[in-house]
């Protein structure tokens, strides 16, 4: 059953026969139901499905983050789709299944704001990861008032912890306390966002870190 909104000339939501009505970004859309296929998928199709599922699972662990950090590249698609599309093309390793995520090639943020000079992440006692970076205030669009984005992903738990709008670029460091990841190896990234939140940088992978007590 479908429901009609705005009268007989308006869009509808639901199924009527072999068409479905829906609304995407305020636009009423009508599409036909997909036809079932009896064809056996090719190995290439199966590989693509596995790669997509792998990357979608990873990026879904940080949905609110990429909603902010891929805004500039979501032209006609969702921010999440923009993030998945980029990383699917650039951050999957392996010629045949099983495939893996190449964390050094992952972007968790994308934009034309300069990142910092030589960002690094190291373990600190007390379940902490300390991020530090060089101040490049004045390089292009970079300002000391830009705020850091810190991202930590634990593959064991398929979970991401992140900070959007942390310390200022001019602060040169910030630590995250991560007791939930004690004893685990995590992957880390640094990016920056303008004070207004309008522009982000490409993220930089800052390596694997073992969380210590």
C-alpha cells in the first residue's frame, strides 16, 4: 500500500504494482522494482560485493564523522557514499579474496585545508594516545585557530573513537584516553577543520599504536 501526500498530483510513498515511490533529499522519486535475476554472479561481481561490504562496515563505524568530513565531495550523493566511494577505490588491498583495508591509504577526512606538519601518534601510559603536530599557521588556508580532528579505529572491535573540533592547530598536541582499547592495536589519523566548521583537510595516517595500561 502507498500513501499519497499533497493530493492527487503529489508524490507518494510505498509500493503500487511494480513501482515504488519515495523521497530523496526533498525530491519525490518513482522507480521500478528491481527484477530478480537467476544468473550466477561472476567472480568479479562477488569480489566487488566483498570489497563494498568490507569498506561499508569500516566507514559505518564513523558515520557522524564522515558526515562532517566529506561534505565537499557529496555532489548528488550522500556524504557516506562519497567516503565509501573514495576509499573503495584507493584503500582496498589484495588481488583475490579475502581483501583487506589498507589503513595508510584511508582518508577519514577530505578537503583542501592544509593538514599540519609531520603529525604523529604515540602510546602514553594510562590508556592514552598522544597526537602531536608542527604548527604551519599561515601556510595557504591554514590558521592557528583551526581545530584538530583525531580518529582512532580498533579493528578487533570494529569500533572508531574520534574527536571533531579538538585542540587548536596552534596547541600542537592532544591526547585521547581509550580504556576500552587497552591491550589492543589501533589505527590513527589526524585532520583539521576550520573554526567555522566549513572546510576540512585531507586526513593523514599516523600509524598503528598499542594501547598501554
